[in-house]
């Protein structure tokens, strides 16, 4: 259900960087740990994008796998389930290396041909 | 007319986080420690607050900001405590948002007597998902989970259970009547957020409420120690 809030944040970010230009594609990187449902995000994105320069733009996503690192023993591993204890030393001091992204990576905009300056 | 790719590489929540930092600066300027309380609807946040605040939190001057989609029922319940309580409705120009964000808090700053407070308790909108995503400029975050919700919730809502530093397991007076295994809950919680502090309470009987009050009482010292010199 947080897809509505996140979709709104994605549209705002894209609109800001579009600086008035029409947007045709928005590429986002979604960390696995953020539990975003891409189809749901896409649905809300389309709704929220109405009446903005993002109206009709396609949303493209990449899911970033979650990778953790145990601080005391330096073990690194990938997780798909929410299990945050180190499987090697059972330690609790674990750093998230990737998987928390909620990033607008790039946008594709329509740009006027630069005017010919004589 | 041609298409151009523009590199953005920006966290979609950057705008919120920027406002949250501005809120934090304002809170710090007035020496106010802020705690953000989150939970599902009906977990007992307001009842716990009533219990904790009834006898005060040591000598701290406490204020409460109540976040709800609509109405002032929660603020009304706290009115008899004679402390500053502000109601923030997220449907008031915010489109009925299911969470508080930094901008809503910012818009309410003018109504809060910050200069007269040591601790501001923000009761977020009841929701186990969205509030976890939005920082509001708080020093600490706690969440309340009640035994009536079931012991599997940490695995179902890991974002929320990871986004806080204190988990309060409330309504433990109901344990004889519900299928809830405290050990199982603690085991799941330990997988999702190893080492997080857990307190067991019953807002109804008052069990464990003193421990929660003591946790609140320590927050300002902790915030001071964490503040940049």
C-alpha cells in the first residue's frame, strides 16, 4: 500500500528533473528490502502522473538484490527473506550494503531541437 | 524534437528527508527531543500515552502531536492531561494521507509551543506500512504491536519493525485469550531486527508502563549525547 506514497515521490522527483520538458520514460531502482510491488507502483504512477509532464510516461524498474555484511566477522551474503542475523557468527551488527534503494535513476525527456543561432 | 536521457540518481524520498532535516534543526534550536510512535490502527498507542502521561514523565515538559486521517478523538482523549496537544488531520489539504510526512509536521510547527517543551511525542497515523518510509525530523522511533494482531507480524512487516529502535508489545493482559506465542514473536523480531529493545506492556492494567515511561525519560539525554558538538 505504500506504493501510492512512493509513486507520488517518484513523480515529484521526475517532474523536478524534467524542468518543464515532457517525460516519456522514468527508470527507478527498487531495493528488494523496500517491499515495493512494481505493478502496483506502476498503477499509481500512471494515476499521479496525470496533468504533469510525466503524463503517459512509462515506468521502468530494476529490483536491486539485498546484500548484507556482518560488521564483526565481515561475512557478506544475499537475503531474500527478512533474516538479518549473520548466518556465520549469529551476530546482530549487520550493515545493509544494498537493497534499500528507492531511487529515480534516470528519465527520458523530449527536448526541442536547439534553435539555430546565427 | 528528440528524446534525451537525463541522469537523475536521486532518492525518491530526498525531498521529504530535506524537510525532515529542517524540522530537526528547529527542534534542536528549542532543545526539544522528538519521538515518532507508529503502529497498526488499534494497537493501543493513545491508551499507552494516556497511561504514561497521567503521572508525567519525570520533570519533562511534554507535548503531543496527534496524527489522524480525520477527527480529533485521540486529541480529545488526552485533553484531561493538561499538556499541549495538537491534532493534525492528514485529510486537511493532504488528500487523506495514511501517514505523517516531514512537510505535514513542518506545517504544524507554528501551532506547537516548542519553546515550552522538552519532549514532543508524535503519534503517527495507524498504519504498519507507510509511516516507516517517512522521516519527520524525529530523534527516536518506537512502534507498538499488540498481541491481538498475531505473533507473525515482524515477518510480514519487516520494514516497520526495522524502522524503530523500540518495539512495545502491548495488550499482554489478553495473552490468555488469544493465539499469541511471545517467544515466537520475539524469535521473528530477532530475525528481522536483531538486538532491538522490546518492552511488554498492558495499557489497561498498567503492567510494564513504568519501563516505557523510563524509556521516554532517557530520550532527551540520549539526544543530547548524539547531537553534533
